[in-house]
């Protein structure tokens, strides 16, 4: 039985994670994503601070090959204590 998804793989897919600004969150998120995606292109990572500067959002655009791959990335991100939210 295959899981249904509206995505067609492979595809470019943005993964966003949020956490406290005082951590090197961008490095942490890239490290976690690299466990599942071999090539992360230059310019694929962007960061944005929250309005008050207490939190940071990190977006990594990856070439996703399957829903299972994306599920594994999100599971690893949400399991990490420094990642407050992953979208």
C-alpha cells in the first residue's frame, strides 16, 4: 500500500525549522537535513530572525526523492531539543 501525496517526486521542497536565535541553528538544521539529502546546493539555505530577534527560522531547499525521505527529515528535526518547530 502506497501513501498518497500531492507531490510528484523528485521535486524541490523547502524545509523550515525554527528555534532560539542564540544557537547556531542554521548549522544544526543543515547537519540534520544532510543525514537524508546528499547534495544541498549553494544558496539553498536561508535564515530569518523573528520580529523581536529571539527566534530564527531556517529554510533549506532540497531535492526531495520521496515522501518517506521528507518524513524522516521532519522526524529528526522535531526530535532535536533545539528545534522548536518544523514546517
